[in-house]
C-alpha cells in the first residue's frame, strides 16, 4: 500500500513537470524570429540554446511518466486478482426480458408494468 502511494505521488509530480517543460519549449517556427535579431536576448541556457537541455529533460520525464504508469497498472492488476482470491460470489448482471409490445389497434391498460409469464 505504501509503495502504491509513493509511485502515485511520483507519477503526479512527473506529469506536472512534463507539462511544464513542454510549455517552456519553443516551437520549430520560433527559430525564424531569432535570425532577424530577436533571439539573442533569450540565451538563458547558454549560447548553445535551450533545445538540447529541454529536449533531454522532457524525454527523461516522459520515460519516468510511462514507467510509473506501467507500475500503477501492475499494482491495479494485482489488487484485482486479490479480489478474485477472496472467493466472493459476485452476481452476474440481471437479465431483463424484452417488454411485450401492444399491437397497433389495441390500447394499453395505462400501467407501465407488463406481466411476464413465468417460465
């Protein structure tokens, strides 16, 4: 139970960080503006640009997100199998028979309940 909560917290943190890093990145068309003199002041991550750092970090976060997703799926599967081991008799969904339709010339008795003959 403790491991599941830890994986869930890591999963949520990775998801938020992944969204943040994707939103920080510039699109492919943003490099065109830098050629006209607008990109020189945006060198926060060094002269090499932010592309490699942000791309690698996003890839690492995405990999961690997928791994925690698989971990949570595995834990959920184990819990579901554990419920089968309890031996509880889970009733099947009730089957309803089709209601008998009233022929076109006849009126119904006004009640919405129809009697179904016993089998």
